């Protein structure tokens, strides 16, 4: 039997336990918190007692963090769910009902939903930090009643690190990607389901530690952690390093799963040429993480070692602080493509279905995604042209400028798809279009930073702050919200409220631009970044920016309310509300615990973006041959 | 507790995928070591301090190379479907890992972390040490699973393959480390 | 089939109109912005500002071409309603003239930018440095959180104000006593990180007379986060005539 009717069968039986939420389901979460905190304090205190120091010192804090992390993981269900079993012990039952959302487990769908929740929470707190920054900058001098310059420095450091590693790095890869990758590839789960489950549980303690870093003295380096300032401005840097390393590890675990699933587990008939473009985008991002994260990872550990073990990699008369920059930016430049490539790929996934046209120049788009990821490894130096020898300037300028060629392919493909189609502009599509416009500004202003002569003046000014907010907030976060709206019916079976979706899109677009465009001008007028106190001639523009920022920030309550409300009460959606040809929409919504029943599997028989009238369905359901 | 029926459905990767995708993990781990190896020249210069104990270094390296014998032996048994037969090899490798840890800790005593070479040597071997601890846990898990629940070990043979692959990778990384930190 | 094709060409004419109008508005705004550029106070600043303004003309042009195409095609080719079920006739997967034009332009612009303003600007900056026979040497010491300046040849040591003559190339020798800092006078159009255990040079040829009091762009500003005092790690700058500089030196040297 090879028909699409097959999907209708038996799916209900695989929807997982029909239990409803009970407070006792929070037990693993509670236990994880308890074990984590107890582990932290006990270990930090014992270490401090042994060394004759206090628990806020760097070494006790490090030991505490590691023990606390292990305690948290064990408490979350890692022990019953994985470790005990791996040693030949009893097997935990499969948690198929609501309880799977609250404990460690191998289900990629609940992991992805948890990612969304984590990202929202992290975005909220990091956003509050941004608001705090803007309150301080309402006036040129230090606003004593609000925060000192020390607190200001801690605040932008936490804001930056959290926005990057706890938000941007996983909003699309995690919440959207881990949900969709298996479904888009036509398999029931990723290649290492438990590793993926683990990746989420690494996030909360890491983010919590970074937010709590002021309690042990904070860190004033911003999110770069440059030595030797790192080692002499507060023990909080320990939480910065460990938090960043943990968050990176989580990213890498996800990357391994994405790459492995895409390479080894595609549905029958899905040649590489038929892999959905979104999976290509995630794959390109994953290769970056696997190949380039090690440099930064080792840099972070050496920074920490200088702090707690007395080594002198970057500090002291024999240290090489420049080497830290090399290591740090080796990943953290390409890391921006880890944020951006999945966002690009979302545009190209949504636009064909919305415009009812095939993806234009698909192979060029894939070349663009992969090309950017490959060039990315050679660009890091453009973040510190003001620190390097002249010989390195032209080389990295040339490489960096080259990267705009493959990036351009994304636009080529998107415009070609729109041209001559019939675009249905719902809130998600509107956000995608806005993201494209914002990224255009971010990308074009990046050329200034790549151009050494221009960058020698613009580097470390508000110009740069504007540039990267255009790319990350303006493109990645816009696209994140678009993706949440677009695939909302897949996850919840309901639609978001279109009116409030569009209303917020415009709100977001207007106040985003009002907040960040003036920052370009502030930069040109000589305002450097990371300053709590600025000269009075910059007051007017900063006042305007701050007020816009408050409106921008407040606006995020709209999508939050929209998502929560629609999840409970939203209009019921049909199985394939956008008429997409993507495989993920061939599966029942909300996706059952077992996405498609035992004995069936999809087979790909055509391109997944053929919208021509009367064209064949790209997938059929076939029965799995028994071995 | 009974094995649950959903578990295998929700972990659909075939052995080929499990073993193939493991490559990405080892790739990541090896590049971390490549970074340490490169860093050795930046911080350690080109010379080798006189306090470096060459004898211990050679001894540990030879031990690592010899440990390939049980690795290949176990691999062959796995290919033949003999899941029980690998347990003794795993035990031997576990002992090797313990000796390696002792050797590493011993070398630390003569190479202070505050010196250029000592710093990069200590942090690199520290990272090896972590991996040896992980390997010990992996061997222990394989042995215990193989003896307590042989059925499960048989069904999940890819785990044993990957554990062996992991150790094989460690051998390669250690030999490269030896070349760079002791000979170059 | 021809009907659809004709339509697309007609649509393209509309896009050209959007481009023309967008270009006119965008470039006018940029012209106005460049007219109001903050103080460009050194030969080097002229070079870096020229690079920046050139890229602005270009960025606006590209923004209008690409952004205009996005907005225009989203509006021109939108569905009539949410329930519109019409399938567009155009189902082309690629169209070589468009792809080739795009490729040629993208590669061309990139190569061009690497040469100008990239390499040309760098060569100009380097040339000043090479051609200077006897620069005025100023030792700059950065530390948390202040700047001190010494003029070794003039015998002026450890002053906290930077006084320099107009029109002469200065070799700033940059050192730090503790963490990283960054030596930056916004009006001089260039900055340089000051890195522990290293000595860096920055060559500047001031052209505009003035002082921090008359124009805040003329100030030494640390531009690399260096701890609590970072925002206030500034020092006043005074650019004076060569004659006035001589008197200042004789008043301040031992
Ligand atoms: C919600 C609106 C946001 C506002 C109003 C905002 C505002 C700011 C401000 C004022 C700064 C300080 C600049 C400085 O002094 O150097 C800053 C820094 C930063 N922001 Fe945001 N931001 C927002 C969202 C985001 C998002 C979504 C991201 C990334 C996902 C992000 C990433 C960063 C980073 C990486 C820094 C640099 C921190 C550092 O200097 O170490 N921001 N932001
Ligand atoms: Cu970058
Ligand atoms: Cu500073």
C-alpha cells in the first residue's frame, strides 16, 4: 500500500500517554535544582575550606560549578534515563505523556519545545539587561541611583553573552531545528537522541551561572573575556568561562546530531539534492560548530586556567593576549553564521510555500549556505584589525569581503522566488520580509567593518553595535518569531492570532529601526562602545535611542501573549494550513509522540517545492520492509 | 524493568548511522587536541625542558601503542558477533587507562604550570586525563552491560564499536602528542 | 505562456521606477549626511573618512537595488486574499540572465571594493608612515585608567594632556602597564589597540587646529574595555601651530 491515506491510520495510538499535567511531574526539575544547588555550595565550600579561601574565589567557584552541573544533570533524569541503563541497570519507562517535557529524555520534539521555553526566558532576562543599559544611557553622566560603571560593565557583558549563546545560538537551531530536522528528513528521531536530550539540560545551569556572576564579583570584559582584564576584574569571569563553554558544548552536541542525521538517516528517495533547504542551512551551521568550536573552547579553558591554576598563557610578562583573540574569534566570527545561516534557510523554506513557486536557483542557495560556512573559518581576524600586524590586514579584508558573494546567493534565491509568484503575506511571511530588509542593512554595513581603512575608525564604536544588532536582532530574532508563527500549527495544532502577529511585526520593525539606526550615527560621531558615561554632545541621540528601545522592548510582550494565548485558545488549524509541500506537514499536527506508526515510512518521489498546478505529491507512504 | 516498546522506535538510527555519526564527535575532540598541539610551539618554544621525563613519555607511548592489540582483537570479535568475548579486552584497556592517568599525574610533578612549556604541557595532559576518565567509565559501562544484560549489549553493538573507536582515536592523539611535545 | 512573460516584463518596468525613485531619495539623504560629517582632523582621517563615505554611496545603491526588489516583488506579486487559491503561472526554477548578472555584479563589486577603498586606503596610510623622515615621537603610556604622554626628543615627560603641532607626522609609541587599552582620537580617524608585552605605533598627521574644548571629537579616548574607569579614560588634546608647540615644549621641558 503506497498512498497518502496511510498516514491517517493508527496515528492516534502513537500520540503518547494521554495524561494531563500534574504537579508531581515537576519532580525531576525540582530534584535537579536541589542537587545542583546543593552540589554547588557543598563543593565550593569544601574547596574553600581546604584552600583556606572563601567560596566566591575563582577556584572554589569553578569546582562548585562543575559539581553543581553534574548534580543538576543527574537530578534531571540523566541517571535513570541513560547512565544506569548504560551500565546494565534497569531501564527507565518511556515517558510519552506530558511528563516528558519536564525531565531528561530522548524525544527530540519535547527537547525542542523546551528549547523554545529556555530561549524565551533567556531572551526576557537578557532583554531586561538591555533595558537597564538604556536606562543608564538616558543621561550622559553616571546615573548613580541606577548603577555604577562596574555594574554597567557587568550588565552589558551578561546581556551580550546571554543574547548570543543562550538566545541566538539556539533559537532557530534548537527550538525550530531539533523539532523539524527528523520530520523533514522523514525519520522518527535524530541519530543520538539522548545526546540531544542532554544538550538542553546543559543550558539552564550555564545561563543561571552567567546571570548570577555578579554575586561572586562579576566580570567586566564584556562578552569577549579578553585577558588580562579577565583575570583582574572579578571572579565572575569563572562563570562567564564555564557558562560559555557549557553553552558551546550544548551547541556542539546538537550539531553532531544534525550532521549525523542528515548524512546517515534520510528517508528513502531523499537524495542530497532533495534535502529541504532548512536542513541544509542547519547542516552548514553544524559543520562550523564541529570544526571551529575547539579553538574557542580551548581559549576559554586557558583563560580560566590563567585565573585559577596559575598558568601564564595570556597574562604576565610572557603572556600572549593576542593569541586569545585569535582563538576566540576563530569560532566566534563563524558563530554569527551559526545564527544567520539557519535564519536564511528559514526564509527559503517559507517563501516558496507562501509564494507558491519553487525555490529559485536552489543549487546556488545551497552553495551560498555551504560557501558561507566554509569561508567563515578564515575571517575571525576582521574583529581586531586594530590589534594585528599590517601584513594580516589585506588578507583578512579580502576574505571577509568575499563572504558577501555567497551571502548574496540567498537574496538571489529569495527574490527569484518572490518574482512572479502569488505571495500570501501572513504574520510569519511579513516578519521574514522584514528580516531580509534588516539583514540587508546589517550585511551592507558589515562591508565597512571589513574594509580596513573604514574599520580603523569604526571599530569598537556604536557603529559596530548597530551593525551586529541589525544582523542578529534584526534578522535572526525576526526570523525566529516568524518560524514560531509558521510552524506553530505543527506543534500545537492551532494558529496564532494573525492580527496581533502583524501588529507586532510592524511595531518591532519600526522601533527596532528607531533604536538601532541612530547608533550608526552615534558611532560616526565618536561614541565608543561599552561606556556608561559619554560626552554631553551625544545626549540627544542617546535619549532618542533609549526611548525607542523601551518601546521596542515592551513590544515583545505582544508575541509572548500571542503565543501563550494561541497555544491554549487559538483557532484550530487544518493539518497543512499553508499548503506547503514539505514533508513535515504530511504528518499529523500536533506531531504525535511517534510521528508515524511502526511499519510505515515516507518515500520521496519528487522535489518538495513543486507548486505547479496539478503536480504530483512529493511523498508517498510505504510500508517498511521487514528485515 | 521491561524494555519499553517505544524506545527502539524512538531511537531509529541503524548501526551504520550510529557509528558514522560518531565520527563527528571524534572529529570535534581531535580538533581540540590539534589546538593544544599547535599551542605548544607558541608557549613552549621549540625546545624541551630538561625536567621533562623522557623515559615516562616513551613508556606511556609504547603502552598506548600496545593497547591497540586488544582494540583490534575486540573489533574482530564484534565483527563475528561475539559480544561476550570483548569483555576481557575492555578490562585490559581499562587498566591501561588507569596507568596512563598515573603517568600523567607523575609528569606534572616536574613541570610547573607557570612555566611556558609546563603550562601547555599540563593543560594538554590534563585534557587527556579527562578523556582517560571518560574512557574508564565507558569500559566499565561496556563490561557491566555486557555481563548484566547481554541481550541489550547485543542489540546495541554499535556502542561497543564506538567505545573501541574512541580508544583508537585516543591512541592516535597520544602518539601525535608525544611527537609534538617530546620529539619536536 | 507569453501572457505571463509579458506581464513579468511589465512588472520589471515598475521595479525600474522604484529603483530610480529610491536611488534619488537615498543618495540625497547620504549626500546630506556626508555634508554634515564630524570633524576630519588629520591626513589619515581624510583617508578613512573617504573610505567610509564611498562605501556609503555604494551601500545605499545596493540597498535600493536589492531591498527595492524585495519590497516591490512582495507587493506586486502578492495574493489577492488569504484564501486565494490561484497558482502562479511562472514556475521557473531558475533564469540564467538574472543569475549571471547577479554573479557578475557581486564578484565585481567585491573585487572593486578590495582594491578601492580597501587596498588603496591601506597603501596611502602606509605610505605616510614610510615617507616620514623625522616624525615627532610621542610615548604614550596607558594604564587603568589614565593616559600619560612623553616627548623623549623634546624632554617633556609624563604630561597628562596631549599637545601636538599641526601638519607634522607624529609617531605615537603605545605601551600599556596593565590590561589592553586602545588609543583613539575620534577626529584623527584611526585607532590602535595597546597590548600588554607589545609596543605599537600609530602615525597621525593632524591637520585641524583646535582642542577638546572646541570640539569633543578632539580627545584621547580609550576604545577598548579596560574596567570600571574605561568610559572616563580620556585625555584632553590640543592641536597647535608649530610655533606655539615650540613655546609649549620650552615651558614644559626640563
Ligand atoms: C531587545 C533589544 C536590545 C537592545 C535595546 C539592545 C541594546 C544593547 C546595548 C545598548 C548594548 C551596549 C552596547 C555597548 O555599550 O557596547 C548592547 C550590547 C550587545 N547586544 Fe544588545 N540589545 C538588544 C537585543 C540584543 C539581541 C537580540 C542580541 C543578540 C542576540 C544582542 C546582542 C548584543 C551583544 C553581543 C552586545 C555586546 C555586549 C558587549 O559589548 O560585550 N542584543 N545591546
Ligand atoms: Cu565576525
Ligand atoms: Cu578602556
